[in-house]
């Protein structure tokens, strides 16, 4: 998988109905976006001192605690509203974050 994603940009995609996902951008066709090794950012916080909102996540990644991030999947998202390219720092933070698991 790593050879396949090597040249693909890592992005955050905000969708009208599907929420927010981060992953390697495989294709964009109108408002449809295909991501590989994508993670749903169900609940996220930026590190203290970082810009707020998704812009801050794309720049500095996730706070070390308090986020709910899904396991990596391949997904086609329809009705995308925004695609934001991530910094290398943000990519490492998001890809390295532990997946949220149900405990109750």
C-alpha cells in the first residue's frame, strides 16, 4: 500500500453529509472525491496554540488527547465542500493517531 500512495497528496475533505475525512487523494470528479487510507475525523481538537478549525488540523494535526478518529479505510465521498492539503506535520499526526474503539 505504501508504494501506491507514495505520490498522492494527503488532504482533509469536508462533506455536506458525510462529515470530515483525511486521506490520500486518489481522484476528484466534480464533487465526488476518492480517498485511500482515509480516516473519519469524527471529533477533533488542534494542539494548544494552533489555529482553530480544519485549517489548524491541516497545518498542525491533532491534539494528543480528546479526538475520535476512525480506522483507515478506502472511501468515495460525494458532495464534498472543501479539500484542504495537509502539511507533513499534520499528516504524521493524523495517520499516527490511535483509532477510536467502542468501549461500552
